[in-house]
C-alpha cells in the first residue's frame, strides 16, 4: 500500500515538474536529475512568473465562458477576508449545507431559509450565480423525517408526497434564481458493475420511481433551472469506469422519462490513488455526446497531513501531486465546451470538510489554512490564462 502511494505521488510529481519546465515526463525520466533550482521553482509556484499574473480566476475563466465556483460556508460570506476571495475569485456559488433538507426544515413545517437566502443574495450582489444543492439525497435529512420513516409512519406514496412538497417549496422559493440544481445526489453503488443502489434510503423507503419523479417535479417547480444528477467517481476518478456507465444509463432513462440537463462530477481526488485525466475527459465528452451539459461540482485534492490545524503534507511530493491533479481535472473540463462550470468544494483548508471526513488527510483546497493561495491556485491561474488562447468557448448555459 505504501509502495503504491509513493509511486503514484512520484508520477504526479514528475508530471508536475514537466509542466513547470515545459518538458515531457518521458524526457524528465531519462535526464540525469539536476540539482533543482529551488528559487526559480518557488517563484514559479508563487505565481509571479506565470501567465495568469494577478488576474482573478473568474475573470480568466470568463474568457472561455466557463464559470468557476466554490462551495461556500456561512463564514465565507460573513468574514471579510473570506468574502474577498469568494467574491473576487469565483462567480458561481454552491451552499455547502444551507439548502439541504435538514437545514431548511429542521422541524416538520418549520422552515429556516436564513443561510440559503444569504447565499442567493450574496451571489446577486457579486455578479455571480448559484448551484442549488441538493434536493434528494440519503444524507443530511431532517431527523423528524428519518425517525418517522424508521417508525413506519408513512407509506411509500406518502413519503413521495413529502418529497414532492419539499421540491416545490424549496425550488419555488428560489424559482428563476438558481442556475443549476442538483436534483438527485449519490444514488449509484461503488461496485463494478455499478447501478442504482437498491439499499439507498430513498429507493428502500420511497421505491425505485423516486429518481424519475424527483426530476419530473423539479422541472415543473422551476422550468428555468438546469437540472443535474450529481455523484462521485462518475468520470473514472476511482480508476474504473463502472460508475460512469451506470450514470450514463441513468441519465438516458431520465432523458426519456423526465427532464435532465446535466451531470455533476464531484471530483473528490486523493493523491494516494491513481486516476486517469484522459478517462475523465473522455467521460465528459461521452456525456456531452448524449446531449448533456457537465459541471465539475465539488473538486478537491486531499493528501495526508501532519495535523488538521496546519495541514502540511507529510510526503513532500504531495505538494506537487496535489496541484498537478487539480490542473489535470481543470484541463479535462476545459477541453469540452459542454462543461459549463468548475466548482471547488470550499476554497480554503481552514474550513474544508476533508479533515473532518478523512482521517489524517487535508491540504485539499486552493488556499491554505491562513488563506494564502497555494501552488494549485497559481496553476489554475496559468491554465485559465493559457486556455484563453485555445480552449473552446463554452456552449451557452441557459
Ligand atoms: C459536506 C459538507 O461540506 C460538510 O460540511 C457536511 O458536514 C457534510 O457534507 N458530497 C456532497 C456534499 O454532495 O454535499 C458534501 O458536503 C461532501 C460530499
């Protein structure tokens, strides 16, 4: 296991070094290793020598019509230092939690729209748009709902009614104000072959029609919003393409029986595993060939760190592999014009979900725990600046 991790990191670092020097990995591999010019490398990584200069990510991405986004936590809006980055660098925002059912309806029939309203208003004030996230997911459901269902209070039909009501209430409140909605989230198994998980909370309790119905209701509730199915590992991130195939099959059935506009690729990567950027690009192309739009919705690249407060990678090669994997994801997105937005799941390690969810890991964002831009940020700047010279213009999002 340790060997595998090391070799993947080494491959990432070789690639990253090749990008920095303009050479190829193959050339880098045959050359006698020279003493690295640390000062030159450091200044390149710091961004000063990169074509992006001091331009913001959103202004650079705008040149090819790509929206670049971040998930936002409440403090990203309310704290001046966070807000300067959120509004300065990004032009599409996803509420990290504030539109989830457990937050908006903590007691049955009692609603709290504070966080969601704040985010929608913040987007408007800063010339940005919103990705709504998410209407139908097995996680972060209100306790009153899961308890009642566990106690057998509702028939399948009654539970479907509650979901319908939830979708109409939430989408109705923000009708015309949300660019993309994640209607269903994470319904596919992690097995090969993959498919809709028969043990998914919604499938078990509301029946297999729930996904189709959710998309039908969502289209009725807000015909202006682009409707997405969102999942992880649905573009080869796990090294297999099983979930991509299942996701494409699900989308095809939704195109026939309901309404779907796009696929959300979460894009949570980890430097300890290998993955294929070519596979991701091919999968994005395949979704596009089906007439679907694509959004990278929750990108981050985590690695093992010393502790969750400082988040210094324990393997120095990870400092190269991390930005390299970010870049490869961005390039896969830039290559396909139907990919209309690229969102990171939080912009700073300070409030990233990673240390709380993956033991011993962190360093997953573009900015460090002190809100300083990291190598991945500079890499994004330079890639987006270069994209203006050749990446295709995005297809129009509605
Ligand atoms: C995460 C949030 O970032 C955390 O704050 C929360 O505690 C759990 O959920 N996939 C998703 C997101 O679709 O909604 C999750 O967000 C991360 C994984």
